[in-house]
C-alpha cells in the first residue's frame, strides 16, 4: 500500500471534508483517509493495482475540487 497526500483546493466547510472522504472511501484499496480543511489536504493509503491515482484525482475533480500533488 502506498501513502499519498493531495492538495485539495476548494474545500470550505465540514460538508466538503465529508464529500472528499466519501469520494475517497468509495474506491477499492483506499484506506486510512484523513482530510484536513485547515491544510486543504487529503491523505490516504491506496493500492494502485486496485485503483490508480489518476482515477482518485479525477473523482475529486468531478466533485468540483482542484487537486494537485
């Protein structure tokens, strides 16, 4: 399992944090999700063989957030 931290721009409230957590939690092989509104980050462990990072980033972008590594 690889660890990754993404910068997630556009989060402004606790609802945004929940949306990001739910989006990440919907993927196979993603675990240990931590989302920080203050730092504008999402950290998680993932298995790239089950869910590629680009798929995860695309899901967050589809929710309306700007995602960078």
